[in-house]
């Protein structure tokens, strides 16, 4: 089955589960058995060799917005002022991340990988491509608690809310108030 057909099959046929990050939106996911079959097929045909991570131009922002909204249920949006990276497998968009400068501070936002392609190194490839941008100055992210080790791979460390810039402390408080199990992390340039 081609990658495009597999993505369409996942989009149309899979059960749904709620996600905490999409503010009440739904995300389609493959069941455990179906995910195992997809991973086995991906390994057999060598999909991991075809990951391409590139920066996104203004002409492609609508595609990223659609990926965020429809594929992964992320409602954070995307802007021309963001430095946005896209991960593609055989030309199909399977992941994205945004690096934003907010109030003069670098913030990593919107790290999303389509559910059928998670735990296959795509998020790590996106994160690795963020490092040169992150090295421009102190950077922050507000991930789910279970992702601290993932972001720690590139030097992010957990930061108490009282040490955050005011706008990020407010954002974190909003997330926590809506029962999102998030925390703040900071990274200093290498």
C-alpha cells in the first residue's frame, strides 16, 4: 500500500480518541495491532530512509495549518513570522514544528507528528533541525510532562513557573487550568 493510501486509510477508517492539546478536537489514531502492521510494513520498505525535513515558505503555510487542524487536532495555528519546519515521507506531510519569537524570546511550539508515524524518529528529526535556530538565544517550550526526556535530548531542562517570562507563565497556567499535564522547559544556546 502506498504512503498516500495508508494516510487516507488512517484518516478515514480509524477510531477516534480525544487529545488534550487540541482544545476539544479529535484525533484519529491507529489501534495497537494496526500500528504494529504499519510499522512492520514501514520497516520492510525502508520508509525511514525517505524522511525529508525542510523549512516551510509562505506558500506552504496553508498545508501546515490543515495538517495541524485536520490531521493532528492542534489548534495553535501558524504564522508567516514563525520559522516552520515540515517532515515529509515520500512527499506526504507527516510532521511539523514552529519556532516563534515571542516578546523577543524563542519559543518552540506545535511539535506534531501524525499518529501513525510517531515513535519512528520523525519528531527527533524535526527537533534536531530546530537546534541551529535554538542556538540563537535562550529558548522555551511548554510540552506535556511525559515529553521531558524527548526535549531534554537537545538540552531543554524543566523550569519552575516563577522563572518564566510573564507571557509563558500565563500560557502555562492556562494549560494547567484546562487539565493539560504540561510544564515549562528552558534551553540555553550551545
